[in-house]
C-alpha cells in the first residue's frame, strides 16, 4: 500500500480493494447516521436558498429564457458539496469561475491526457505503476489537498463545530490515530484527504446530472410539473414552509 503512487486517488471506498475496503467502510459508517445527516441538511438549506435567489435574479417568468441548466446545477451542487464536505463557502453560483468549480471541471475534463489516466486506472491497473495516473488529476489533487488541510487545521485551532464532513474526519483522525487494524489505510495525510475528495467528486457531478435531466423532463411535461408543484406546496403547508 505504501507503494501506491496516488494515495489520494486510491484510499477511498470507490477505488480501494478488499479486505481494506470492508474495514474502511465500517469505520466510515458513522458519517451516515441520521443525526449527522440532519446537521448537514441544515447546511444544504443555505445553498438551496442561494439557488432560489439566483433563479429569482434571472426573472425567468417574465420572458421565458432558454438557459443552460446543467452548468447551473453543477454550480449549485459544487457549492453544496464544498459546504458539507470541505466546510468552504464556494459561491460558484454567483462566480462560475470560483476555484472549486474550475478544479471540479478539470476532474471530469475528458481531454486526451485525462482519458489515458482513466483508461489505465479502470482497464489496465497493472500499468498504473508505470504511467502513474492521478485519479483526480494532478492540479485538482494539489488544490483539494491544500484546501482540505487549510480548513482542517483552522477547525482544529478554533475548535469550531459545523456538523459537516470535516468535523467527522477530525473525530476519526483522533479516534483511530493508534488503530493498528487498518493495515492498508491510516486516518492521516492523503488517506484522510481522499475521503473528502471522493465525496466532492461523487457529490457534485452525479447530482447535477440527475437534476438536469429532471428539470428537462419537467419542462417537456407541464402536467407532471404542475402535479409536482402542487405536492410541494401541500407538503410545505404542513410544515409552515420549512423543508
């Protein structure tokens, strides 16, 4: 494991092999308790409010604009995953060139070099030690690493708690620092950053794609859109407007 060239790309549940995968999965399960998710949901609501304000600023109802919804959705989910996984206010809805958004694009930027990296990782893993691809890409890996340690060190120094993934990883960093059952993984260095990185990568692109297709289908089917809108209003009426 120490010979893995790209610990950031390797040391997460998406890429790790058994038996280390099973051990890590068991350790990370507490991230998904209902209590922790409720705290993260409160953070997510702030991003949802930002999206609402953004749509309001476009005045869509008055002139029926055609908009590129995929990019808007990706800006929104980048803001949300930056908020919940990295404890950072990204604000890419209002600044599409925000560094988080730019490096997020680079991770999924399928130019020739990235295609070779992904092709090698997924289809020719035996060549990884020679080609030395980076799962997240070279520049995004450096960016994510820097942001993560800036946030985690600031959080440790201040003692602040936000109820986000950073809080959980700090807890695990302390809890498992002397744990010798993790033969292929340590809750420190790039192995720790890798957890936030895979949440970021898995969180913004998949969700924004699903949202985009949903918006598209609703635009094509106004009757379904009206039914959905009525259901949402009914639900909000029962909870005094709170999601």
